[in-house]
């Protein structure tokens, strides 16, 4: 028998053959089997656990917002959706008869859930519909008043150059007092001059008033300018140039207040606005006897205040809205010439913003009025 030394243990090895197979203890073999079974069990159970978890998650929710499909996680609430999508309706405004805001944002919009205003909060359900509805703008109403015209002098307020007894039916904004229309119904002989008065508001305005004066001089035409008091103080030379050119000059308040509309200003404020502008003109030697309220807004009290200051209120009968966005040379000329007639008073603007379209339109207006056989005159005090 031979012996072999291995790790200090003597093993009996038979001649010509392999040694006996070494067997681990039974406890070790049981441990390996247990471990293998555990691995196998884990492999079998893991897929079953994952699939089960996936099926346990609630499905997403399809909701239409403004007609567009949105997919929300399950559990998303109505308010969650409103906030995450930044849904906010626009509020509507109360507008005056010229489309300007009297009360911005007065009429709120709303958000509908399934066709109704929802006051609380709840989880969104499949097929829900959310819709944003903007608030609608609303325009003030109008009121009509009858102004008796004596016939021996211009009416006050004055709307045109005609002199005749009768009734002037005036339509104005119910809240703003702004002029919408004026229709005269004579009750006796009518004297209408074959003339038109061009008027310019919101100046003097450097770079614009002077250009208008040059055009009027080129055509040997005259006009009436209604001046804003603080602008008179800034550009006195333009007012002097108007007077030197034979233009009529009137009062258009100190700083052109629009809110509240002039017809709703307290009497003391209205009087102060008119008087301060008159003083600015007086310092340049201009005795203003004509007054035009900003936006044509007036009430009975405004007429009384104006008369108390020794002035007559002058409005207009033709308004091409040359100040409005989108007004062009072509549209201004067309609006004037399609409405002007003997005795018309036309309102234009030389200040208050970019009046390049008005300036470009002026030669065509002058030529068109004269082509109708009408002359151009200033408004007499």
C-alpha cells in the first residue's frame, strides 16, 4: 500500500486505480440542495409578483380639454388638471361706445366640467370634458336727448354749421356720455353754408401740428384746433403759428382726462380742467370761446359748466376715427368724403399719438371737399 501526503491527511489509494471518491458530509449536501431550491423558488415567484403589481396599477384617464385629448394619471383631480394646464379664462370688460374699456375685467369667465360650473374638486373620470369659457365684453347702452335749437345762433352743443330753429336728437353712451350720433330736425327756415369746418384735436404736437399747418397753407385752407393745456405750455410756438396762420383755436381741457369719462367728472374738476387750459391759451394771447370735451363725452352739467366759463361746446357731425388702430390714409379719406356735406364739422387729430395717416390723408380730404363745391372755414366763436 502506498501513501500520499495531502494537506497532512493520509489517504489509502489502491494499486492501479483511482482513490476512493471523497464525499462531503451529508449536512453540507443538504445545505446545497436547500440553497438551490431557494434560488429556483425565487426565479419562479419573481415574475408572478411583477405581473400582479402591474395589473394592480389603475389605468390612466383620458380627458378632453378644449376639445383636445389629454391623458392624466389615475387619481388626478379636476383642480390638479386646471393648475397643471394653467387654465384661466379671460375676463370680459364693459366697453364704451367707441370700444374703449370703461370697466376692465368686470365680467369674469368660467371653467366648465362636463358642461357645468363645478365648485368643488373631485378625481377625473374617463371621458370627462373640461372647457374654458372667456368672459364676454359688453358695450354700454345709449340714451337719446332732444336739444332745442333757437335758430338765431349755433346750437350749444354745436354739431354742425347750420343755423335753423329745430330739435337736435342726440344719441350718447349711457355711461360715458360720448357722442354716437346727432340728427337735426328743423322746424323753420334753415341756413346752411356751403362750407365745411375741419377740426383737429389733442395738440399741439411737434412734428405733426407743424406739418398740418404747412399742408393747410399750401392749399390756402383754414381749420380749428382744440388744444390740450399742458401741451400748450410745452409747445407755445406751435400755438402762435396756428394763430398767425388764421386758424381758430379752442379749449380741449388741461390734460385730456378719460377715466371717468369727461361727462361724469365732478363739476369742480370739469371746471378746473377747462379753466386751466383756457389760462394756458390766454397767456399766449388766445381768448378761447370754443370748447370740445375729450371723447365728445358730456352731460347737462358739462354744458352748464362750459356756459358758465363763457364758452360754447363744439362737437362734430363727421368722424372718420383717424385715431383708431388700422386707420390708413385711404380709409380716412373715404370715411370723410362719403359722409361730408354742406355744414359738416369734421373731427381729425394732430396729437395724441402717431397721426401720420391723418397727415397723409389731409390733401385728399381738402381736394375732395372742394370738388363737392364746398369751401373750408373755421368755426366762429
